[in-house]
């Protein structure tokens, strides 16, 4: 795998980060926790074997760990609520919310996971019309 340097930020730009490492996998996750954390039908997450560096705003990063969840933690900006990456302690793995990236990671999601939790209205695979801007 190729080593990459990826940068990104939260919605307001107060938190900026750099991740350096090897992209491992990317998924669209339809679990109920990802849906609740994003307010959307799924979360698009990139997993990188590497390091996470906060370039600005580290003091604004907040974490919410679902008490009964083995792995789920939501990392976000305390100013705008935008999701930001997190590292699992001791794993050497960084999970990046793909929407927070400034760069093209060079990898597309390989699968939709937790499809059994998919909301009936979300990403059914049926073709929808596409628009470059908000339709009139």
C-alpha cells in the first residue's frame, strides 16, 4: 500500500489535521450509531494505518463514547459539531470521516456495512436524478 499524507478540517475550520500513513479500507456504514452521529443515512469512513496530528484546534476536539459500544466513539468540533478523525488507542489506526478531508484519498468505499440497519429511505441503490446545485 502507498503511504499518503491527507489533510482536513471541521466545518468551521477551527480544527485542522494531518494524517500520514497507508490507506487500508473505506466503508459506507449504515449502523444506527453512525446514522445518529451524522444525521444522515450513512457515514463514509476511511481507515488509515498511521498517525494523526492536530495542526490547529486540538483543544476543541470532543469525544462521545457510547457506553455500551465496544468501538464506537464520535469525535467532533465543540464549535461547529463537525466530525473529525480519531485514533483508537494502541491500534495504530486512524478513522477519518471522509467528508472532513480536503484531499482526494485515492480510495473509494469498498462496501456498505451494517446494511441490516439501513434506514428504509437511505441509499437503496435505486437510481436518483443528480444535480450540480440545489434544484429549483
